[in-house]
């Protein structure tokens, strides 16, 4: 046992290793293993032993290694790096590294130019995917020896970074899992893709067997269970189990500090992380997912964000949650000036990067609703005034975006006047004429309707009071500060420099530099460094900001229909699609709003969001809890996405019990099978 002192609390960590399946006294497998982070020779030996029916070794506790175990992955992703100071190597840098083959470099550059104009050309993104290249890369990744040893051909990791649009998202995710996290996780994810469905089926059969009372059914299920386990053990893709680091944490004031210390210790080790909370008996993937949910919720707390500003504050007056930040377009990084608050925020973002990296490596979701712009900054994209918050975003600083839109329209209008004059053969407008035109625009009485109303038209769009730009300036008296009305200075003496028609464009440009460059550069670099502690950061170049947001944070909205629920909520244990209780459940899920659906997902899976891909990538097994009275509450086994329903006699009865269960459940505890 390894103890790490953090303030007044301790983080208890131990490393558990399974070399093969646990077996009973007769030599029959009892438990499906995970992948072992042992040398390949030892892993092969352990598979042979399991296949021969030899007794399994007991779990061993070993000291956690503090070495970088993904050297193969880092070498693979740094072959084309220009220097150590550049964390991400963009497409143009890689094009320059294509070698002396000028034709290849020109072809790649041409594809980039065409792709950049894709929207204007009316070309759908899916049409850029090359089915032949996509299939060729998947075939290449099916070679386990090349993947694990890091001897994939150079094109397999280079071309997806140069031209990610040529490959499907599914294939790029496969490339990430097989190459970015080191050999141990490469084998782990290979096994998951080959035998994962059998392990899930095994968990379902085991649950049904535990609840079965019919001797004949018990015999059939036992035989199916034995067949599944034999298939897994004899599979040529099965090697062993990955070492698991067990982290015990205490919920409370020291929880973030403990989590920070834990993430720092496990970031560089090729181990799975299992979390267990003090005072709770439960453990497994649901508890570990619950750990990420706990962190996400704590980092959204208003009071905590005021102490250590990480995110731009939302419009609390219109907020649905008085305790947590809820921004319609996602959380934006709070720009900060140099000082103690910024230093603490930088430390927090380093932890956040490690947390996100660890979650991605193991297939978990951190349900922190970050804005797409956060991941654009992580990828090194340049953001300008067009990315500033606008009215309707629900955050402080919306005024800055409104002024940026107004300034952009002035610039576009002046350019259009010049172009029109040239086309008609007239003299270009003089400086005085342009100033007079700008003055007319500033006096138009539709400024509020055009720039202050929400873009989606959902909030007071039709009730904006007629207002000119000049009139608005006289009312709010904005100046050169962070939000136009308060916050950090955008320039020396900015609080005394009013925004006017003549300098509104300068204001928008300086605000954008502070919001997306000078005010957040250290936080973004810390987040990158945290990710890079877990895996090579360059592997993320193959994804867009939108794709990264879904991969890290899950789906924004929980959407499903009756057909999807019937396809992904599987009745079992005697329950069928015709069962009244199952029909009640489907009808209730369809009527739930977004907040209720989120709570339900948290109840059955320990995550309030759907995984990337939505409901099509999610499943729940629904079983009857026939031994429970109708007055009992539903219960769940979150590690296996299983829901148990008592035999309710009506939908109203299910509604009352289910809603009380999902709103009142707390903690993770082991469940004992009821004795029948």
C-alpha cells in the first residue's frame, strides 16, 4: 500500500495485477480478466496456462512504476516534430517533412486548399473520406505485432495527421487507441474490440444466472457461461490482464487535492485506474466513471470558480442551477492577468489535462461541458473576435461580441462600398464620405435588434427597444476592459478610455487578444502539458475541436426515440418487450426532459451524458426484480448498465418510484443477490 499525504487527508493507492483468469478448485474460469501490463512473453505464457486449465496465480501487490511506459507511442508521434518547443505539429509543418518527393507534398497541399474551400464548394464532409485509404489503414491496424512494437509504416500515423478528412472518425479513433497510449493499452483495446462483446454477454448471463430459480434454466445458463469463458481464453487475441491501480479517495474538501496527487502519480504508468471512495463498498468501472463525474461537478461550482477562476461566469440571473455554472455554448476559459489567481488556475489546468488524458485512455467521459473553442485552443487554432461570446450565450462578456459584430459589419460595409465604386467606374469613397457613412450606421435605430438580440431568436428577439449604437454607448458607457463594463484592463488606463465609433474595432481586436491569447495562454499550455503527461499530444491533430469535445465530454444533448429505446434497452431475466413493466419504462423515458434523462443515465451508468455517438453507442439491460414488492424502488448495477424493476402495476407507480430513486440515489455500494 502506498500512501501520499495531501494536506490533512491521504490518497491510498495500490497496484493490482491479474496474470490470467481466477479459477475455482476444479480449474474452471470464474472471472473475465482485463489486460495485463506485463512483458508480452509473460502475457503469452499466462494465456497458455489459462488455456490449459492450470490454477491461476493470486493477485499480487507491487510498487507502482514511475517511468514513462509509452515510449513506443511517443517515438511514433515525434518522428516529424520540428522542435521540442512546439507541442503540436500542424499539417503545414508535416507537409514540409514529406521528404524530397515534391509531387506528394504538392498533392497534399492541394487537398488542403480544396478542403479549406469545401464549404463554399458545397461539398459534404463525408464525401472527403477515401474508402480505400480508410480500409487500408484499418487493415494495417489489424496487424497486432506492428501496432504493439510501434513498427507501423510511416504513412499510417503521418497521413491521418496531414489529411484527417480522408479517414472516417471511427478509423481515426481506432488509430488513437492502438497507437497513442503505449503497447499495453494497444493490446487492451485490441482485445476489447475482438472479445469485448463476449465479456459483456458474460456479465449479462451471470446476472441472469444469479437471479434464476429454475434448475433447467440455471443449467443452460451455466453452460453458456462456460462456453463464453472458454471462447475468451482460447481466443488468439487474448493475452492477459492489465495492471490496475486502486485509488482510494475521500469525498469532501480535500477531494480535489487528493485527485490531483493521484493523477500526477498514475499519468505516466500504463495501468488502469480503479477508484474507490472511503465509506462506500462499491468499486469497478461505474465507480471510476463516478469519480470523473464528481470532479466535473466540483469544477462547475460557482463558489469554487470565484476562488480559483477557471471558467467565464454565466448569467446567474437566468441560470437554472444556483450552485453550478451552466453556459449554453459550453464553458470558456476565464482570461486572467498575471498574479496568484492565474498561477493557481494554471496548476488546476495541469491537473485537468491529466484527468482528461487518463479518461480518454481508458474510455471514460468527463462530463464537463467545455466549449468547442477550448479544444480549438488546445489544437493551436487562432481564435479572433468572431469567437467572442454573443448575446444569448448566457455568459458575462456578451457585450464584447455584440461590439465585435458591429465593428465587423462596418469594415465589411466600407469594403463593399469601395468594391461597388470600382465596379461602376466611380471614384472610391473619400475618408470623409466613409466617416459620414459610419456615422449613419451608428445612428440607425435597429442596433438592438441586429446586435443585442440572441442570434437564435429565442429570448426577447422581438421585444428589443429601438436603439442606436450611439444611444447605447451613452447608456452603458463601455470602456477598454475585459467585458466592456468590468474586469481586467485591455490596455493601460483602459477604464478611462471609452468605446466610441472610431475605436470600436480596436476594442474588439484587443478584447479577442486578451480572451484567446494573452489571458489564457498559460492555462492552455498547462492543459496541453497535462494531456502530454498521459499520451503524446500530437495524436490529437487528427481530430477537429467538435470531435474532441464529444470524445472527452460526451454528447451535449440526450436524444432518443421509441425505436432507439427498444433497440438499446434490452429486456432479460424473463422480461420481454411485451411485459407491462418494460412498456411503462419506455413510455416514461420518452416523456423525460433533458435534466431527468441526465439523472437517469447517471443512475444506470454513473455518467449523466451519453457516450460519443449518442444512444447508438449505449445499452442498458433491464431485468425484473420479482422478489421485491411493488412498493420497492428500482435499483441499478451501474458497472454493467443494468436496471432492475419491481413488478409495478401502472406507469404512474413506476414514474413515482423511478423519479424518487434517480433523485435520491447517492454513493456506490456492492449489492448482494437476494436469497430466494
